[in-house]
């Protein structure tokens, strides 16, 4: 079975545990706080594949959603406002004038329960009560993290609610496959369109063609070049959820990570604004471009764009997401 050990205590005194998983050539460490993927290693590759913090306190003092599961509604909601079934709601603002990742005390800021576990898998659950962060309805969330054959980190999420509410969950690891930063990595995204944003990073409503723009990743693109244009944007994989399919690849000369998802959007953040002056897993501090967030999800602020797939979850329905991050060693052609 998975190894479960005490890790720390949350601000409310609740015990935080760490679950160590092994399988498929991967080793992972998962915290019950925020369902955080704290560490991920590939056999034969010494460096962590994700950014993580050595001790617990910086997860509170320097919140950056490192490896967390975010929601109820991932990404930004303009001015924290939305209308559902004719009723207006105001959510707390925690990202300038906007609401981000479920608010200042969203699901990423609470201790989850361990529902089941094995050598290579853990299932965590969390119940967000009615009115939590201004959202209506009691939301029951279930997340299974598995390490599968072939170096696959498999994430399956589901949720139900007893009243109409918003639900758009996302995994928020920052990936770094080797090196002090990600500028030597190449990124390829199978997206013909992206969402331009305003000065506060809210989508303008335009669905823009990526071709010939700085957001054209049809071919593997060096991030040192791509990041000359700030990237904190949603890439439009489809207009609605689809079957699990390959949507993006992040690679170095030695490691590749393939992303598969059933979600219609992939939020990419280049971490240009990162500044975490405490030691990470390798002892180094995390500055600009230390990692790259690649978050499958519904399109951001969709509740305020009625023509987009809506993040609305009604009683009797089940929200689901299936995403995979598959790691492999690159073979030299020489």
C-alpha cells in the first residue's frame, strides 16, 4: 500500500499527511492539504519534474498554488461576479479586481480526506459547504491520482452538488523537466485558437487564431523565444469536452512530457512573475520561469460568456475531468 506519513499541520490545526506513491517508473508525494502534488520523480532522472517546497509553512506564506487542485472554479472570474438562474453572486476578489482559483480560501487551502489508496494510487475527497467563498450549493469533490505504466501521472476528478453551482477544477503543478528554469524547454500545443486577455488577464471575448502570432505552438517552440511575450492565456483545444486525447508536449533534450485531457482548454502560465524566496525541493529558490503551469480546464470566465461551454453543475449531474501527464526519456539520435 501507499506510504502515509505525518507532514505538518494546517493553519486550523488539522493534521496534514503525505502519501508516497510508486508505479509506472514514477514516484510521487501527495499532500492531503489542497491535494497538492508536492514531488514527482521519473526513474533515471534525478531532478524533480514539478516545483515543490521542502517544508509546509511556505505553502501558506508564499501561496502560488504549487501542485494544488484549485477550484471550485479554476482561473479568473471577472470582478468576481456571475449570475446563475437569475440570481446574482459576488465572490471574494483575490487577484486584483478579479476572483482567482476559487478565492483566498478555495479548495486548495483545506485538508482533504483519504478515501482509498494502493501502492500506485490515492483517492482524496473534499466537501465544500454551501456558501463557501460565496458559491451556492454543497459540492462533493473526488480526485484519484494514479501512477500508471509508461510513466503516466493520471488524474481523474469528479464532483456533485445539491444545488446549481459552478465547478471547473484544475491541477496546478509547475513543471520543470531539467535545468534552473524552463527557458531551454520546447513547447508544442495542438490549438488553433487562444483567448486574448485584458490588462487584468480576463478574456476579452475574442477567440483568436494562433497562426502567425506569439501564441502559435503548432511546432515545438523554444520557450526562451516564446516567453518574450508574457503567457498567461487559455489555449482553445475545442469548444466542449471531448474524449481523452493528446493536446500538448513539453520537452527537453532528455525528457518529454505529453499532456492528454478531455478538457476544452489548456491554461499556460510561464511563471514570469514567480518570486518564492524559500528553498524548493532541490534547495534552490524559485524565481521567474522556474516552472511552467499547464492546466487542463474549461475556458476561464466562461460563466460570463454564454456562448462558451458553461462551468455550471446542476443537482443530479456529475462534473468529470480526466487528464494525464506522461513522462518519457528522450533518445539521442547520435
